[in-house]
C-alpha cells in the first residue's frame, strides 16, 4: 500500500506553478507535503514504525518526482526539502 497519493502531488504541482511568487510557492509546498504524507500520522505513537514508513514515503516521493516532474528540478529540490523537514518534525513529536 503506497504511503503517498499521486493525485495530491499533481494538485500541489498545479498550485505551485500557479503561485505568483516564491513565498506563495513555499506555502503551497509546506501545506502540500502535509497532505501528501497524511498517512504518516497513523504511526505517530510508534517511533520505529514511523521512521520506517517515513523512509518508504520519502522514497516513493523521490521516485514520483523523478518519473513525472523531472523537467522541473527546482520543484523537485524544494518539495524534497520540505518533505524531509516535515518528516523530521513528525519524528520529534
């Protein structure tokens, strides 16, 4: 069962490209990553499981980025950064 939802990624990318400036793009990415990784909240009480599923989710995100969004390197770098930051935030809770 995939940890991320491809449809949400597509919507986030559309909102990202429509955002008028850098700050708006960042806000879209921050909120989008929370939605993309919403399944990770299931594991919040089990740190080991959260770490394992987070790693799987990050790999899935990376694979999707390289498969569908390879033409937009800036988007890939920025969403990957926000995703890793979000995972670290979850693991610290």
